[in-house]
């Protein structure tokens, strides 16, 4: 499979920045997502944190998922719309994280997970009949089921603060990817209206009642 040059640049940028951050704590701390620093005006962290990762496994997983899902979006929508979805999802992930953790001045997060979550949701809407594996299930499940499960688990993980994972970034990224694919490629309403509705219901409920979490 021929990988698009822009996608390759994004992956290489993630790899270089993350490896730099693994060995350079000052670099990592300067560009990671941190509520207190962002509130002081360092808004750039909402973007740069998406190119840092906590370890090699975190980095490899995000880049692998991006490598799997992104080419189909690029092939169907073109590189410009892909970039809108990718970076738009990264920012919406950061914005939702800022909203839910705004009182936790020392809250920090890194990773491309928000952007990748948006790419996953966009890919599912483009290919509603795709089958995906969700560990530990030994069989593939429909893409829309995967999407719902991913979002519900992220909501649960955010509420229970499970692990050292930015669940709110996953949710924000998924919302961003869902919304942006509808804006840049409204044909999805025709090709997968039922999937648009099915994936949209938990998002609408979250937006309406998220402050009660």
C-alpha cells in the first residue's frame, strides 16, 4: 500500500517529537497538555500535546491505528479534508479535556488519541459496513458497534478515571470526527444515514447531559 506523503509526514512528526520527549523532560513538559499552563495563555499545548506520547507502546498503537484508517479517508475525500478532520479532532479532543478538567490545574495529557478517534469515527461513517476487532472478542463486529462501544467505554473511563488515559480527549476527538465528516462530506447522510443516527445518539446525550458526569 502506498502511503500518502502528508500522512507519512504526520506519522514521522509524531515519532520524532515523541522520541525527543522520551529523553528530554524539559521538552516534554514544555509541550504537553496541562490545564494550568493553558489557562495562563499557552494555548499551543492543545496542539503540540497531540504529537507527544508517554511511551513506545502508546506511540506505536496510535500510529498503527492511524495508518490503518487514514488511507481510506484520504482516498475518498482527499488530503485537505483528511487534514481538517485530523487536526479538527485533535483540537476538539483538547477542548473537551479542558472543559471537563478545567478545575484540575495540574491535569496533564499527551497523545494523538483525540485525532485518531476522530479518524476512526470518520472512517466508520464512510464505510458503515466495515468489520473491526474489539479486544477481547475473537470475532469481528460491525463498525458502528465498535464506535458506540469505544465512546461508551471512554465515557465510563473518564467518569471513573481509569488508568493513565485521556478518555476525555478520545470522546472529544470522536465528536470532532463525527461532526467534521458530516460537514466536509455531507454525502454520508445518503450512504449511511442509519449509522449517522446510531453514532449520533450517544454524542447528543453526552453533550446534553455531560455536565452531570
